[in-house]
C-alpha cells in the first residue's frame, strides 16, 4: 500500500474560517519512508494567540512564506494515488480538501485515521492523543504540534500497526477506498 501521512497546522478549527499555515507529509510505500515534504505557509490571515502558543508558529515566521496556492499543485501530486493518513484524519482531510478546492483541484482520497486504527489495534490505552500514544508505544518524543514532527510520529504508529496486523489488516479501517483511482494506492 502507498500512504501519504499528513499533518496540517491551521489558524483555526474549521476549514471555512481557518487556513493552513504548515504542512508536513511523509510518503510511505508499505512501511518504508520514501520521501518527506514540509513547508510553512502564509495563511493570509492573522494567527490567533492560542494557536501561536500551541504550535510555536508566529506571524513573523510565515509573513514571507508562500500561500497555499503556490504549493497546491505540488502537494496534490505528492498525495495522488496514495491513502491519506492522519491522526484525526477528518480534520486534516477537510482542511486539505478546502485548500485544494480553492485552487480548483479536486481531492477525495481514501483515508485512514491513526486514532481509530490505534484504538482497534492497541486497545486499552488511557489516551490516544498523538503524544500519549507515542509514549505508550515506546516511540521517541517529538516536537508536538509541528507538522513534520507530527507526521513522522504518526508514520511510526502506522508502521507499528502494519507490523501487528499487516497491510491487509488495515483495509477495514480505510474509508473511501472504492472512490476514484484508489486502486493505485494498494
């Protein structure tokens, strides 16, 4: 299976009002990481203080960065024919879909949520937040709420899950698998 593990840092909680300000992508063929991509983006709007404190991303850090439209085609090419994986996949896939739609690029990939997957494959843990889950699974600590670091952590969780149940064991957790060109993902 071919995966694109994605994390987005955004200016808010809804894609109609918030914008993406950082993208991290880890491309995996099976359990092998084949490429990574990371960029800060100018969201074209102010970053709330709460979000700045949470992520460590300030307005000064993004003011001279490209806007999403400048990287949209490249990002879409990275995600093409891959299973979109994220820790809380609905959040990241909705933001990615909204940003790509603004650039007239359709996006409706097969999706895999590492939160739901982890609840099934690693049951009984006290928390399935990315930080607590990596601790419980004995994975290295990472820089929380930064896109590439979060994607690398989620990729490690995905590797452990594949190691436990195999790629076929993931199939029932993949949503939207029959749409589009998802055959290329498998």
